[in-house]
């Protein structure tokens, strides 16, 4: 990649079906534009989102991650987002301890009514991740097998 | 370096898929490389490691007879990551196979004897290989009896072959299902395999019994055979331990001093008595 | 290699304008496991659906991905089409190429590539999909209505009139609720009790309604169609089967100074009492907190008075169990008391009243028999000030919402006052006048124009007492913020409507969600206003948010129809998107270790304990089991399970993993 | 100590318990000991060098069987026992606790309430080693922390001694052994190793009692106990719990508060 | 075999010539409070004054994880790429203990049983071993009980025995060793006739291998396994630090339509090692797994491969979190 070329980050979004997915639908219905870098994976609820999926995303080459669901008290399942929020607090603390770049995981609440918030969230996150650059730190260690045989870090 | 990589599988084309029972399929596999097909040889009782690329390897016997050239067959139940991966493959796609591994049924030694095959459930495949082998060399053996049972009619595998065997005049075919597993038009026996063995097994005189099935079936069939006068050297079985390498290295199938993958999978009951029972 | 069919929709030009749909179909067609991929102008049209159906048969497809609009739009359409072609509907998934792609991106390479990625992701998911069967559960055709105000009364009658049994429980000794306390109702000024009491009687006499007054819900177990309600019948201390309701005991009761709840504290009642003359049932209960016998162990005057020996001193609370298929929550609301307002004297001025208290003053059945008199000295107030939005719309007081009814009842109060005190002078301080509703605006205009009520737009900063007068200090914003000071004889606060006390605990018992103000939350603010997030539990009236009588009645009827619709089926068909704990052959049984972390995480109490027992009956292990009737499929338990022993159908670990992996693999 | 031996021998002899799990002298330091009779109870020791968290054995049915058993417990062990109790893994009727308190007095606990009351008196403080390394890590920039842990992770060969030594890792099938999907690659590699340790820490949220057994067990000296220790230190005040003193069913992760922190949520 | 003398400076010069030849050199390095084999460029990096490295050197010929082959899927077809032995660089192992060098034989015996193991053999072929005889030992060492010794030459291409003057006796054992000498032939001087054994640690044998073997051959059903294994927590530390443990797993590393088949370390001590998909587990209990470890090394391997599966390095005892001291356990069996 030459230095002039704009870095196009790969971003995965984990969203709940009832609020953010619907909010992103509204973004579409409202014809608001946002960057193509983000691809949405639909979950029933933020409570369903396994932290391992976030880790796997980085290992597979994601430069950034969006996790978004219903605002507090809006959860279709009453409390899935509260559970998720707690899980994220703990997860962030552990990631930070391990030196993982927590800035690359953007958490958000986007309701079904916040079509424009979704567009802003995506655009801002893309801009943020673009500024951070590719997550080479992580990707470098992710492909290890060849290296081990070559360098014999036995 | 010309040394062969033991772990590199042959590429096989799935020539035919047969649905046998719920979750159970039979694949007919053909070598993609003609030279490999040419050079490949195996004997009844051997097994192989089957690859679903993207999922891994799984161990099962070769279910076709060595007398049928040009292909091999395997039958498996969708139970884990690999078998599920295999199960999703369609005719015409590619999978891997390496083998053959393990020892063989001593068919040569059994010449001139009566054979009784006793199998239960999904354990018919390892037996099918030797059954067809014996049937294709029918003149070498005297009476051939096949006793096969499953939990229910639906669970019986190789249904068309069961029919074929039962129609053959030179085979005494007995099928049974566990009580409650019968359908209204079921014409076979009803009862557990050991019970049926007791009822229909031929005399032990000059007879070899080959038993294969779930541990519980084996456990209750052996005493029946003993009662019927079968000596330990007249009874054979084939074991299926968890394996990864198939060639005696990964450490899983080691039982006492024996390795199921090298010293087995075929054992006479006499040999089996030497293996510590709790470990297989 | 599965056989997946992929169908890319142009959606007219909605998708094809920015996405190269042919290229999407072409590239996806080359994917591992894709047997057939086409694009078409309108996949959701009849011909489009026919393409899918024919392809399912022709290619013996074991999965379908439709790249079109949002699955929230057409997932049912395409799943139905697949089902009609003989493919399990849950083997069909949609890639959202319209709302999430073509509509939000400009035409270009990246947009098409994103579309391809989105379809790929769903193809990989579908490969891991399992055929699922809808869940069928039987329905107990009997409803439980909680709360005997107008909402509960209406809902009960409507359900009962469809031929289904209703159990109505009311926490107070009589049904009737707040509506029974009102004097006249806006905008028609018809007498509240005159229109309500016939309905109350109808409830009591309806063959399909079983009424339990002085009763509260103890617990609710089960799930839609199959609830078990435990109901606490509080001890009334009076045997209703023998009591004739003669009222002699009430006459003789020596404890007479108990503030009457019915009269909002403006009158008194006895310890053995009927809340109001038209109560249903019209039989007394003993208020054990205030009764001399229960307090001091002696008195029993009522027992001596009672000709039929109906007093039961040792009667204890009784808990009964009822099987019901649906629940209507109609627990109503409450109003803030005057003590909530420091600026208006924290309730220490006797002549500062709440709107509800004013209703009692204005009511012919009230403590003053309908005459407006000051509680302090019984004088007729000549100057009266009504303060609207007392508490409501005031984030600083924690009540940012509008209580909705105050504008109307304040106008009504001013009007009633003017009708009763002809020389009186009334002033209303208001923020806005919210008079949306049939004949509402006209009603307010009438108060202002015909009944010369003085409406001042502005807030009242303070009310204080000076020389026996209540000094009301406020501003008139229409006069440019000019200070206004009125010497009033009485001040009426249109205090905020708030959630009924105990609503939070009740919501927790029922596992329904509630908003920050403890009003019960509807399942959807627009489209499911009477449903809750717990299937089979419906809302009626002000327990959801403050509302007026017509709205309440309308909502109650709405809830009743929902219940009736539910009861029109013998069994209920549900989406099989539920969690399942894995089961393995012995000796493993399951990878679940029974730590039951999922149990606390589950918002629906759907996790049960299953004991694995050996043949001899000894316990081997206790593991989790998901009650498929209760589970709503949020999947929170799945993400909690350390050993991955729970999975959720439709969003299994394998499915979501495959999706994420496919998105990131180049 | 003599009292402990006597008592252990006595309860074994009178059939109160069929097994006493304790400590004996080992090659370099005390190690776990399983006493089935009074004879072996003579070998019992209990002092400040006893580090192993014996609670790890209590969930192994093949060891403890169906009868009643006793365990000589350190404070760490007691904390773990309390957590195991909350997680439905232990019951009072099977367990007898022996411990020697700071004054050298032999104490016995039968109920979880008793254990809880005793444990409450002890503060969970960083050891000198923990303090030293954590201070170092806390002083690092994020990049430095990443590099520090990557270096450490490169030594991990996935022997799972950390998992085996942890009393709270009692799953019959650990997530690393789940292969549908294969969440964490089972071979040792830096990312797979890190995923395992992050995963382990996440699984310990609200549960870890910071006994240090995992770090102690690591044969290649990775201070993995500090990952969970730090997590515990961060989370316990945030979520309002005291490790080893569970107050109600559930744990910090499976419960929530309306006002949990969320300034990181956009 | 030839014996030479090499001086302190000669060692330095020779080491440099090995590094300069482009071969990868691995040597024990003191890092993170542990001694472990790492790639080194300078002799100064090499640790001294230690008894044992935490891990054995077996990873050099049996990597923790290696690619058996890779594949690419396209439209139902699969293209395989075999392991390429040329991808393995030339490697020199410096300062290996005799007990580690002795581990190569049992390891190779397992891997080449009947069918040769292309990967392992490629690693072995590209690896040269320069061992240093042992002047130190601790209570866990017992090489002398398992046919080894502090100056055992088995598996070494060259062995150095350090002398008080900083020089060393160099025993050049194999042609590979000679090739290494050839990198800097002048530094190897004539043997000074020093008695090597003078500089070796004295380590009396702790048990008779024959006796132990005979006892173990009959010990399958002994109660000793349960007694010894009670405190075992079932981790894989012993297996992974062991120079001869070779149990492995075969796994799949998938990236979309491409993938690699991986061989990685596994351990017979893990509870699920032998678990069948049916749920049946032949080695269900820890006692069975402990028995497997000991019998495999001291009974099955001698019987089937004619080699003892233990070199007495003592690493498993040191690494064990719960002090499953192998020497103590074997001795107690021998004394039974």
C-alpha cells in the first residue's frame, strides 16, 4: 500500500436485531450515506454477542469492530443489553491489561429510530480506525505457523 | 527428497452418496490420480483416515470389499465436526483419504470353515467389507450366516444389501430390531442381538464368529458364543478406538503394549484377552 | 459442499441502481457450495417467488439466500415460499442488500463488493443452518386481569363477553379504581359514578368473571398459554358468604378517624369499612392496622353487632392457585401528593390540594357532598388557583413526561368551581394547554370563555401562607415575564400521574419490563402498545402511562381482543428461535456443568434444573434445561456459557462464527 | 499441627469422612496429600508454605466419591470453596473443613456460613511479587503492555496447567476443546495463546478469588495469575462484590445494575 | 570418533564461525528467570551456571505446531501442497545436555516406527547437536538410572566437556560433527589427554532399569497408579517439557477456502485425549492416564521400539505444579 493510498479499514459490526439492525434499516430508508467499510452481522440481542467473536475478528484481520444494541431500558428482551454492557466493561479491562488496542472496539447504543446516528457512528468509526491505521500488531502475530518453522522460535 | 509424507492424503472424488439411515451415509470414493488408484491395495478389515478439507480427519474402516476394484467405500454417521463436514459433501466433490492402515481379517485361514457374522447398529460397515469379500469368494467357505440388528428398522444400514443377502440361497440372513423398534410390516426378528444369536447361531463346530457392535452388545454376545461352544480363537472382532495418526504415533489407541491402529483393529477373542479390557 | 440457491433482487432499481446485481449473482455462483445463483427484478413478486420454489425442487437445494431488502421486511415471505417448495423455512436467510447497502452507498465498485460480502456471509451461515420446527404449546383459555379500575373492568367484561373465563383481582376491598373517585368527567361533565357503577355491578354478576377483591398477585410462573398464578387473598376478617352487607358493624365501629383513601384523605372512615357506598362487593373488611382488636386485643364490638356472626378474627391470608393462559395488567396509576412540592409547602398548608382531592370535594358523594369548601376551616374559597404541570414535565423533579390528563381536569375543576361558586374567581397557571382529543379543545375554550376562568401562562414559583391566605407567586410569561402574585383561598395542584406503588415489584414478578418511572413497558411503542415483552401478558390503561378514560377503555378493549385472539387457538405456534442445552449420550449426558450462571442471566426465568439420575435413582448430576415455553430467544445465556453448552437455534455458535469468518476472509 | 493430624486421624477412624485432603512435605515445598487412613494422616502438615489450592480436587468425583470428605484449607482455598458453593458444585453435607488459624488453633467448619464469616476477616492483598510485576505493567504504555504479553505468550505451550490448577475450571469440556466451531485454535501460537488467556480471564470475571494457583502452576513462568488478578481488582469494586464472599446466587457477570458505567459507549 | 582440545578463545572463534556460516544457532539463554533455548548470535548470550533448561530441545525436531501440508479448495476440487523439507533451515543446537541429546533416539523411534516421518526426519537431518557434558545436577536428575550419564554421547554430534581453563575436551562423534569442526578446523587442537570423567558430576544410579521394567511389565492392574496419581491435576506440563514425549494431535487451520493441516503437541495426561465421539473414554480416570505415561516410557517403548522413553532429565518433576516427582514414583515402584 503506497502512502498516498487511503487506508480502507475492515470493520465488522455486531448489532442486535431489534434496535441497531432496525436503526440501520432506517438509515437505508432515509437514504443517508455512509462508508462501505462496515459490514453488519445480525444477532438477536447484544446479550448474545460472544466476546470470543470480537477476538476472532481481530485475528481474522478486522481493523475495527462496532458493537451496538438497544439503549438501556429499550432491550427487546428487557436486560440483554445490560448484561452485554457489563460484559464489555470486563472485556475492555482485560483487553487493556493485555495491551490490545481497545480504541478499535466501538460500543454504541443505536435505537431503531436513530438512522442518522447509525450513519454517523459508522462514518466516525471508519475515520477513527483510518487514523489508527491497520491493526498490524495483531495481524502480525496472528499468522504464526509459517514464522515458527522459519525462525524456529522453538 | 522422495520420502513420502505419511499425512498427505490421496485426493478422492465422491462418486456416489447413499443415505443409509438418519445421519448415516455411504460414500463411494474414486482416486483422482490414476497411478495412485493402480498402486492402491488393501485387505478386508483395514481402515483409513478420511479428510474433509476445512474440518479435519476422521477414522473409519473401509467398508467395501477388496474384491471390488476401482473404488473404496466408507460409511459414517454425522456425529462431529469432521463427519458433519463430510456429510455436507455432494457427489462429485473432493475429499481426502490415507491408508490403508491396520491388520486384516485372516480370510485365508478361514478357508473351508463356516462363517457367522454378528453385527449391531452402525458397526455393520466394518463387517460389510469382509462379508462381501467372503461372498465374492463364496466357494472358499461353507455356511455363511449373517446376524444383524439395530435399534429400529429405520436405523438398519445397507437396506438394499440386507435384502440382497436375504434373497441369496447361499446366505442365512437374520435381521433383528430391538423390541419397540419394529414397524407394522417388519418381517424380521424382534429382540436384542445376543438373544437372537442364542436362537439362530449355527454350531460352533468348524465355525468362525465375527462380532462387531457397540461395547454393550459385544459384552453380552461373547458369553452367548462361549455357551454355544465357540473357543476364543474362533471369535473375532474389530475395535474402533479414537485415533489421529493411524500409524502408531499419536498415542491415543495405545492399549497395554498394543496399538489398535497397528496391531488391530482386528483381534481374535484370544488376543483380546491379553489386552487390559478397561482400556478399549 | 452444500447445495445453496442464491437469489439476488434488483428491487426494481432500488438495489440495481448502485449494486451490480449481475456481478453479485455471478460471483456468488462461483462460491463453494452454491448450486444456483440468479438475479431478478422483483424477488418478492409472484414470479420471483416462483423462481425460488422451482429452483428448490430442480436443484434439490438445501439452503436459500435471498439478497434483497431487510429481513425485517420480507423474511417471512421468502421463508413461506421455501416452505411451500418443501424446504424447511429456517434454511432460508436474507442478505440485506437494500437498507444496508444499495440505499446507503453510492454506486461503485465498493458497493458491489460489499453486496457480495453480505451475500457470502449469509451463504456461509445457511450452510450451518439446521431445519427447525415451530414450537406448539397448548393454551389455557382463561384470563387473569390484575386491577379492578375502569381498565380492568372493561378488559374483564370484553373478554368475558367473548365466552372466556376471567379472573379479576383487585388489591382494594372494592373494584372501581380512580374513576369511582371522580366527580364529573371531561369533556361531557357526566357523572363518573353514574357511568361506572353499572359496569362494576355487571362484573360482579357476570357468569364468566370470577372476582377476587382484597387480593394481590403473589407470583406468576409459566409462559404464554400456560401460566400459573398464585393469588394472595388477604384476610378480610368478614365471611362474605354469610355477611348481608347490612352495615351495622360499620355504624358501631369505635375507630372512626381513619383518613379515607376513597376521599383522598379528606374524609374519614371506620376500621371495619366499605370504601364507598356503591362498592362492589358491598361488604366490609376490617382494616387490621387500625382495628382496636388487632391492635390491642380487645373491642370486638362489630362481632357483637353482627346478627349473622360473619366476623372471622382468626382468618388468615389464603393463597390460591389459578391456571390462566393470558394476563392483562390494569393496575392503573397514582398521583403525587402535595408533600412532593417543597415550593408549595411540602403539604403543610391544608388548603393546598391535589387534583384528586378536589375531585372528592366536587363530588356529590364526597366529604362535603359536592360543595367546594376549604379543608382548613370549611369556608367556601372565593379565590382559587389551579397549578397545572405540578411535577410533570419537570426533569429536575425526575418527571420529565407529561401526565396528559391534567390540562383537561384542571379546566374541568375550574369550570366546576365556577359553576358551584358563582362569585368565585379562579386562575389557572399553565405551561401549555394540551387539549388533543375529541371536544377537548372546545371544552377548554368554554372554561376560559364562558366560565371566565383566568388562564395565566407561567410557572408558580412559590406558594406560602400569609395572614390566612395562600400567596401564590408566579410569572406571566405572556406579559413578558411580569411577576404575578395572587392571594388565594385554595390552591389545587394538578400533580403528576405516577406509576402505582408496587408496580416495580409486580413487573419483576411478571418478568415484564418497565420504564425508568416504573410504568410498564409496551412491547413496541407504536405497533404493540398493549403487548409486553413477555408473551401472553398485556397492558391496559394507566399502568403503561398516564391516560384518560376513553383511552384507557380503548386500550382495555384492545388488550381484551389480544387475549381473545390468543384464546381463539387451541395451541400456539411459536418461532423456534430458542436456546437449547446440549444433550449427550452417557456417561457425559451434557457438557453443562450446572453452574447455573445462565439462570441469573436469563430475563425470562427459562432456565430449569434437570436432575440426571442413575437407574437406582441416585443423583448423578444436575444440569440446566431451557423451558421452551418461556425462552424468548435473546441468547444472553449462550454468550454466558463458559463450556458452550447452550446454543440458540437460528443464531447458533457455528452460524455466527461462520458469518464472521466469511466476512473477514479475503 | 499435631492437633490437625490427630483430628484427621480421628475423623478417618470414626468414619466421619473417608478422605482427608491436605498437605505433606514435598520435594521442595509442601504438596497435596490424600489421606485415606490414620497412618497417612501422620504425614499431614499445615503451615504458611502450603500454597496449593486444594479446592481444585473437590470437584473431581473420581477422587472425592460420594461420601463425606475433609480438606485442610488455606484462606485461598476457602474463598474458592465459597465460589464453588455458589456455583452449585459443593454441598455442605459432603464437606468438612479443617484449618489452622493465625494463632495456631485448629478450626473446623461445616457450613458455608461459617466459612464465609471466617473468610470475611481476611483482606485480599497483593503479594510482594504481584505488587512488583503489576506496578511494572501498570506503568507501561499500551504498546509496551502488548509487547510484554506477546513475549510472555510466546512461551505458552498450552499445557493448560493454569486450567488444571484452578479450582474454578471444572468444566468437563473446556471451550478450547469445543470444535464446532473451533473457537480457539488448539495449537500453541501467540494469538491462540492470548485468546486462551483472555478467554480464561473473561470466564473468571466475578469468580476469580485471586488465589494465584494458575500462575504458580505455569511451568514456563508466565505471570498469568496477574491477568485474572488485575481483572478481579478492576471488577470487584466496579461491580461491587468481594471475591470469595458471594452474597447471592449468580455472579458479577450474570447480574447488572441500571447505572453500570457506560461512558465508553458512544 | 576423535577427541580434541579447544581453548576458550577457540570456542569463541568456532562459535562465531558457526553463526557466520548462516546456520541458526540455538542455545540456552537466561531470560525471564528461566533458562530456555533461544536463537542466539553471540556466545555472550549463552547462559551458564544452571542445572537444566525448563523445556527440552525437542521442539527443534518436533515443533510445537507444524504444517503437515496445505490445501486450496476451488469448485469442489482440492489442490494440495506438500510439506517442503527444503523449507527447514540448517540449525545448530549449542550447549545441549547429554540427557536432551539422548532424547532424539526415542523421539525418532516413535516417529519412524514402520513408516518414516518426513517432517521429523527433515528436521533431524538439518539439525546438528553440540552437547556439553554436565558438571552440575540436582535432586531431580537421574540420567544414570536410565542408561545415560553426564557425559553420554548418544545423540550428540560433538560433545564438549568444559575444563577449568575455560577450554574444553571436544569429542567429535559424527560426520555432522566433523562438518562443524570443518567450519573452523584450526581451533581444534590435539587432545591433551585429560580424563573427562574428572569433570563430570557424580550421579549415582537411583534404581535398576531392568528391575523397574520387569516390575512394570506386570503392574498394569496395580493399585499404585491410583495412589500415585491422586494429586495429579491432569495438565500437560510433564509431557511438554519432556524430551521424548511425542503424543500429538492433528488439527485444521482454516482460512476461507484455503487451509493447513497442523500437527501439534498433545499430552496423554489430558482427560479428553482418548475420548471417543460416542462419549466412551478408555482412559477415563487420571490414574489410567498416569499409568499410561509411566508404562509407555518404561514398558511399552522398550517392548515395541527397543528404547527407553526417559532420559532422566528430571524436567517433568521440576515442572509439575503438584510435585509428581517421577524419580520418587519410579523408585517406590522399584522398591516394592
